[in-house]
């Protein structure tokens, strides 16, 4: 079974060769090759105990800039992008600037569309398979959040699954927000949403599940 883990700040956009089906197939074969190697060392055991829990979670929106300010930030990032292109900057640098422009476009839209709203509601899910806990989050968590959940888990093995049961966007951390990354700009949430999901997941694991 394949699942996505810390998908919020993991991307192939800086290393992929092109945007085509052939490139998707090439990367899929690389993944399949690693899976085949791992499968050779799998050890089976006795039937495992199964358990599970679903818990509600409130995802609070961050304060958005005023629509005029959001538009100004977008225009400034567009100017910066054009300057990089004119200067012949490296592909990776141009790509990062392009994604920031795309994120700023999303932020400008959210500043208008989400005016007057304060949060989304969703859920986290815990699925226990013996010593393994699968933690389902309703969107794209960042690496730091996933590592914190694993560190706080009471289970010998813990894996976080993104895009589980719902999709509520990116859940950025403070580093990505400080960088003004695409993922942070396009997200309606602040850094506190990551800690909120961390706490919700740990509470769900400690209620009703046992090792």
C-alpha cells in the first residue's frame, strides 16, 4: 500500500526533468524499484489487533492582508520574477519565484472569498494495526509536523497519511511562512494549524487506542 506522508513541503518540481506522462512513468518506476527491494525483506507475523478512531478538528484561518495589500504583494512578486528572468537566473530560482507568484494569486483571492469566515471543520483519523498507528490528516502536512507527531506517539511505529478523508489544503509551519513560500501563501492557515493537528492526532491516539 502506498500513502503520501509529509507532502506539504516535499515536491519534485525542482528535480523533475519535464512535465509529461513519460516523466510521471519514469518516477513511478523509480518508486516501484525501491518498493520491490523492500518487499524482499518483509517478515510476516501473527494476526494484528485492529482499532481506530476519528476525531473532529477545527482549522482556524490566519489573518489575511487587506485585498489592496494582497494585490500589492502579488504585483511586487511579479516584478521580482520578471527581474530574475531578465537577469538569466538559474531555473530553480525562477521556479521558486514563479510559485511565490502563484501563491500570492491564491492569497489575493482568499482575502476576498474568505472574508468574514474564521475556520474550516474537518477530522483526523487514527488506524491501529498492531504496533503501527496510521495518522490520517485532511490535507498536506509539512515535514516538521509529521516528525513531531511521530516523536510524540505512544506506538512503536507511526506513519502519517496526507489527504486522508478530506482535503483542506496546506498546513504550513513557521519556517515556510517566514519564507513566503507558495504553500504558505496559498494556504488559508497560519503556523498554529500545524500544532493544532499535532495535538489532535496525539489526543486521538491516546483515547481509546492501546499498545
